[in-house]
């Protein structure tokens, strides 16, 4: 039955794509959205069935793809990612019903969007090298086309798509080499056969394949320094596509690293995981710092994706390090914490990106310096954004608090240790977790405070009105899950634990105290999220009641952030630029801000200033110092190569002869 549902998800997704190509314009969005929701519902059903029963859904046919045919096998580990992608896709498609975008309503976009969702569901089910590379490329190409849908109106879209195309194909090339290496030495394309024979693969092949997998999958997950496409492509994509990319697609980069490192290779030496922890720490800090100083709302959210994926990589690296140093229980706990954060990041980041899409559609801008006062004008969307902000800042009783608390417990309980790698890596991990937590809190205080509170700063914010109901329903589904999973993590924790056991083949006793309490078995201290939530609610109600009972004088009402002043104007408020200015100064060497002061004078005299505008722009250090130099070098090489084909047949024949000799030498 589960296999039939997996086939149904793929077929309905293809039907939705066909409907997008032929349906009339007035019905196109509704038909495509409904069919894509049905396809996602089938994917969710098969994933829940596999998670509950533990029986894998298997589909194989030798007719659809060359070199082995189409091979699908969905186990508990893959089912967790399918369930997450399906829930995000359902919410995004409901949001799509009210989202006004002519480009996204075109025949091309309406055809490609269901294919993208279908690929998100099929990637974790791929069970062979050919199948995996096919659905992975389908996901990459369809997402690239969706980023490009608005390229005729804004030149930034085309530039962002170019960066994304180069980075995604670079990652795909690394994955191709890694998987072909493993398949060649295992003498099979099947993931099951590769996993069974990986112990006999030479150490250099295993290490090379793992390093290439980290590069290929890490580029899709937004890992620094391969992240440069993400803060460009996510902001320029339409709202539903941004949510799908950030809340579902980047997760599959995490899926691939775990599937190869733990599933196919069965773990490895400590240096693998130290490398992963280092990259995770760098990603978390770099992403959090840029998010805290960004004034573009969607760019801020994109950099926070790099931040959160860095924390996930930190947890995966810690899990592998614990396993390689003889701490299997802590290894399982760290992996569970990382997978929990993947799930929770999907719900709160999906809600945030959909809410940001609503704000952009209603106001016509995503520049925080031009917004303000949106909570009064868009109360539902603003409230949903506040819930997502609190969840990503790891405030109780929302879900982000649970996963980050569990990751912190895993790192702390690995200390003290006589192993040098643990003694150095774990304190660094704790410090990174603490620092990124503070930067994330600052980021979303800025985003919510500047964008939602205070007074409108520009005419766009004054004229803003609440969006259509389907848009906040789509975002509201994910925001509700932020609260449900935060108060009752026991609803998702068993499935995550089973998924972690499946991919690592771990047989250790249950390392977690589950139920209303979450904690480490045999260790002091536990977290009761439900009781914590009730305590916070009771405190708020009690404080409000006491205040009302003891209040004697009339309450004087004033503007938010008005400091009690009778007169408050928008020019007296912080902007997003000024809010992040102290942090920009502290990290000047990393951010290298460029300041631009534009002064205009009155027409009568140049000695009288009419207006002055101050603007700060921040460039990505890796893009500025690394990728631009690489692009210049490639341009030079391309100009040199164009001189070679001069039209001479003798030169072409000579090239062919040299190539033939090289091939014969290599094969000989």
C-alpha cells in the first residue's frame, strides 16, 4: 500500500505539471495548487506509514531510466525528510492560492512548480546512483527555473539565477564523482549494496567520496563557503518558492551528508567529523552575523538559513565524532538533536518566508528601512511572523528552544573528556551555539521591531493592508506547528529517533527520556516543555491580573517605542541600518561595509541642505575575496581558449591526435 502511495504521489505530481501547461489562465493557479496538494498529501501519507510501521516502501522498474532503471526505497530516515517536504509543500500551495504573481502564474512556472515539489518528495526515496542523480538534477533544474520566473522585470533575478546555476552544477559534479567512486568499488549502483560493501573500499576512496559529498550536498544546504548563491536566489524567488527552497530543499543537502557519511560509508575517522563541525561553526557564525546586519527582509531570512544549517552540521559532526571516539549514546543524541532542528527549522522558516512574501506583496518592498507599523495594518500576518521569530530565536515554549536545548545537552555531556579532539571541539561548539543564539535573537528583534512596530516610514507601509485568507492560512499551518512541537515534542521525537537509528544502524539503548519530559537517560536535568509553557502562560495571566487589580490611575497611551513622548514621528525611530550599526562597527573587518551619503540641496542655494540619505551596503567576504577572483580567472581562460579555434583544419586534426594519444596512454 505504501509503495502504491509513493507511485501515486509521483503520478499526481506529473498530472499537476501537465495541468499547469494546458489549463486556462483563470483556473491555472487553483488547479495546479490543488493537484500539488494531493501529490504532497500522498507523499505525507506514505512517509507517515513508513515511520509508523518501519517497513520500507519499495518501487523498481527497469524501463524508465537507463543503466539500471528507476529504483525507489523509502526507509524511516528518508521518510522523515519526505514528511517535512510534504508539509511545507502543502502550506506553500495553500499560500499560492492567494499569492498574486503574474510570472508565477505563467504556463512555464505552473508546469515547473509541481515538478519541483515532486522531486523534493522523490529525492529521499532514491535507492540507486542513477535514480538519485536524476531526481536530484530534476530538483535543481526546476528550482532554477522558478528562481528565473521574474527575470524580465528585475535584472537582479538573472544575476541571482546565474550564481545559483553555477553553484548547483558545481555541487552536482562533486556528487557525481563521489557516487560513481562508491558504485565502482562496490560493483553496484544500489545504495544497499554500496552500504554492505563499503567496509572493503580503500580508505582513500572512502575519504575522497565523503569529502566530495560534503562539497556537493553542503553547497545545496547553504554551507559556508559554498553558500553564495543562497542569499541571492532565495530573496529573488517568489514567496512560495522561497519557502520551499529554504524550508525543504536545503534539508536535502543535510539528508545527503548523513546518508553518505553514516548510511553508505558507515561512519569514518574523527577528522571527517571535525571538518564537518568546523564548517558548521563557520556557517553558523557567518550566517548569523550577516543576518543581524541585513536590512533586506528576505536576504536576512536567507542568511539565517545558513546559520541554522550550520548548527545542524555542528550536531551531525558532533554525532560522528562521538561515534568515532566510542560514545554511541551521545552520538545518537547529537544526531537526534540535529534532525529535530531540521524539522523545526522547516516549520518556522517556512512560516517566516511565507509571511515575508505576504509583507512584500502587500507593501511592495522587502526593505526594512521602508517598513514599520505593519502589525496594526496586517495583524494576522504580523502575528504569524512574530511566532516564527520567537521560534527561530529559541524562545520557550516554541520548537526552536527544544532542538537547541537538546543539542546543547549533547555537547555538554561529552565533557570533560580525555580525548583531545572532544576536549577542543565540544567547548568550541558550545560557544558557537551560544553566540549564534544571541545574534539570532538580535536579528529577529530587529526584523519584528523595525518592520512590525512603530510608525510607517514610507508610503508603502502606510497603504499596506492584510492579504488574502489563503495566504495567512498557509503560513498559519506552519506557525501552529511551531507551538505544537514546542509544547509537545513527544509527538515528533519517536519518529526522529527511529530515523536516526535507521541510518546509523545503532543498537544502543534509548538514550532519551521521553514523554512530557525530554532529557538524557541517566543524566541529571530534563526539560518539560509543556509544563514550561503552562508556567509562562500562568505568569503572564497572573501579572496582568495583579496589575489590573492594583491599578488606580488612568493609563496613558502612547506610541510604541515612543519613550513616553507626546510627539512621535517616524524619523525619530530606529531604522534597520541604525539598529545593526554597532554590530557592523565591531565586525568591520569581516563585513567591510561601504557607506554612501547622498546630499541634495535646495534649488535656491547650494548652502542649504534639503535632504541627506545615508546608506550602508555589505558584501559577502567569500564572494568578494574568493569567487570574484575565480570568475576573473575563468574569464581570462575563456578569452585565451577562444583564440585556439582559428578555423584551421590542421589545428583541429592535431587536437584530435593529441587527445587520442592521451586517452591511449591513460587506458594503457
